[in-house]
């Protein structure tokens, strides 16, 4: 009869050094006591009491199985074992404490809140699509966009960065031109082909196409009548021009082949780039008009990189084309 095989006991898993670490509070109490020379000073440094420091060091000594100090008449004298232990401990413990402090600093660091005010059309058509990239490039900031059309609105005046359209503001030295005005007709490629507009607009074309216009009483912006005068073209009948009450709706109608709208290079660049719209001639510019940026705190270390980012975004928006006609 064969002998029965007996299973040998499973080998014990070796304990990890990490499983038997002393309390970090005890290590810190010991380190600070050695550096400052007394438990009382260490208690003050760590915002606790002397008995608490004493208890933490006692617990550390029990964990290590050896005293770290020689206690003589109420005095603490670091013994040879304690000196060796502290020499090996101090550097690494300092790095741990620095890492914890830095992690806490980042967690509790206040997030700068940056408000950017701009005209509603500009905010929706140009600024809002760039918000994600702006947040990615400045992850430590929180951005709030304020669509505001009136320059005198208190929120426009109090915004960290205000982007407005028009001529310079009287007495505002923070007001800086970032993109000069360039306005021109735009329509979908399909609409241009169907109506023979590839060479641009002339008096004959203006009389037969559908004009889409923004129905707002704001003299800063060109409408079809003023655009035609600046372009040297006769003003067509505008009673049949289809009105819209905001710029995004006007552009959407143009994209959907419903007519020709006026566009501004610094607003509709994305639609030109992706082929949704094409720019027709002539192009119009006015010397004193364009998009202007006012910065409430121009010397702020937080704001300056953001304004540079916006300026770089503006810098690529000039539309190549025929020489602009200026009034």
C-alpha cells in the first residue's frame, strides 16, 4: 500500500517593511524636538502640547525597541542610537513633509475667477468656441463669459477683460485696438453659385438677391445702407430684406443658403475656414472701428498671459482679398 502523501504547509508570506512603519506623527515629533532642542519648542512649532510630544516620542521608542534620548534630571540628551536614526531620517522626512505641504497648497489654492465681457454675437460666434482651449491653456483659472451689447453696462465696465466693437472710448487709456474692422458680404458657396456671385456684388446683383440683415439700432455696426455707401454702390430697396434680431441667427440663415449677410472678418473666420461661408467683394474698413480690448488690471500676473493669448487668437483673423475701400 503506497504511503499517503502529506501536503506541506504553505510558506509564510514575508512581511513588507511598509507593514511595520511607525507613526508619522511620532517621526515628526522626534525630528522637530531634535532640531529645536526641546519638547516644549517642538510643541509650539507643531501647535500642540508638550505632553503630546512626549507621548509620541515614547511611542516611537517603543516601536523601535530602543530609547532615542538619555533622560537625565528632566533633560533630554540624544544618545548614539538617536543620532544615527535622526541622521538617516531627516532628509527623507523633510521630502515627505514638503510633498504633503505642496499637495495641500495646490488643493487649497484659490482659483482665480476671470470674467470676459463681449458683445453677444461675438461671444457666441467667436469666443464661446474657443473657451475650451482657453480653459485647457489656463487650467488654474475659472472663466465666466458675459454676453453684453451695451458699453455702459456696469458688468462690461467691471469685467476683468472687456472686448467691444467700435471707435475708441474717450478717456479710456486701457482701450486697445486688437483687430481693425473689415466687413464684407458673405453667403454659402451654394447660394453664390446659384446666383452668379463669384465675382462679388454689384448694383445688378444687389437688386435681385435676398439680403439678410441684423435688425438692431446700433450706429457702431454697418448695415446694408451704410455698407453700400462706403462701397460706392447704390442702396437697393431694403423693404424686402429679411431681418434677424441677433447675429448668430443671421449667420445661420446665410449658412443655410437663404441669402447674403454682412460679416466681419474677426467674427466669422471659423465659418470661412470650414467652408460654410465664402467672403464676397467688396471689403470695407473704417479707420476708427474694430474690436478693442480693455483690461481692468493690465499688470496682473494672472491676466497678462490671458490677454496675450486672446491677442494671438485675434492676430490670425485678417481675411486675404481685394484692397479694402475706406470711407
